[in-house]
C-alpha cells in the first residue's frame, strides 16, 4: 500500500475568487502555523498569482489530504 500526502493552501484573490496551491510530500509534522507562515510569504512576496491572473490577497485555509492506494491482486 502506498500513501500520498499533500497539503492544499487556499488563498483569496484580488478578483474576489479563491485559488489554491498544492504542496506534495510535506513533512509529517507540518502544522497550521507552518502552512500559514509559508502562505504569508507567498502573498507578501507576490510569488504566484491566482488562477484568474490576479494577486493573492490573503491566506484562507490549509488542509492535509492523505490518499491510500492499494493494488488489487
């Protein structure tokens, strides 16, 4: 069995929409504070834009998703 773990960071955009970033293979003990700190840097430094090509204006939420894959025999 293989597990895939990702963290999704969701942002508000200047266009009034939301945009998200996927982080693959985050460290096991990542916290909300860690995710928010990373998101705040992305917003402050204008590293990326939203999907509608507008600026990210703020962090909204972070979620951690684990997906298990089992090969059928």
